[in-house]
């Protein structure tokens, strides 16, 4: 027994190194490249598979527009964050979308699932307001913004 007690610290140290070594290896479940939020430089908004608006973070400018009638809602709007070349960026699962509406008495943006990358624009009353799209990192509702667009102009009016 005395012989085992003298070797116990060495056995424990060796076991600890094996456990640490196992954690640092290449995990086949992890993506090959680490994601960096600074890869995101833009946003595209799409309705029924068609791009209706896009944001260029380099210029800070939107192209396209969204319109909805009072009392109506749009089809699902897909929100895709893009890189410098306009290609979709694959985001890790700890990122989510937050959409802020400047005046919710004119329009509201409703996500079917909190944090999902899309939703519906509801027309509340005739007028104009703005949407701001934020790429959030962390737990839904308590994360921090890694990328925020300039305000996007939205029209709510009768056709």
C-alpha cells in the first residue's frame, strides 16, 4: 500500500494531462474555420426567395424597400448576413437576430421564434418608420451586438 501511495501523485498528474489533452484536440463537430464577427459586412432581406433589399456595411447604405398595408403583414422575410463579397455567412448557433422598430405605432416586426433570422412586417397604421437589424451574440434577449445596420426605411400605406 505504501508503494501505491508514493506513486499516487504521479498517477493523478498523468491522468490530468490525459484529460486536458483530450479537450484540446480537433473536435470533428467543430467547424474547420473559426467564425469572426468582423466577416459580416452586410445584410440581405428576401421575400419568397427574392432579394428585396440589401445593406452594404462598407457604405452604410440600403438598396430596396419594404412596403405593407395597415392591418396586413408581409410573407416571411428572410434575413441573411453577408460578407464583403455579398456571400452568405454561416453563423454559429450562439448568434441571433434582433430587429428594432423606430415607431411601433406604425409597424411591428414579429419573429416566429425569438432570435430567428427572419420574421413578418406588420402594418399598424399609415406612415413611415425604420428598422434596425442587429447580429447579436450570446443568449437570446441578453446578448451583445456584433454588427448593426443603419436604419432601413419602411412604408406603411394603402395601395
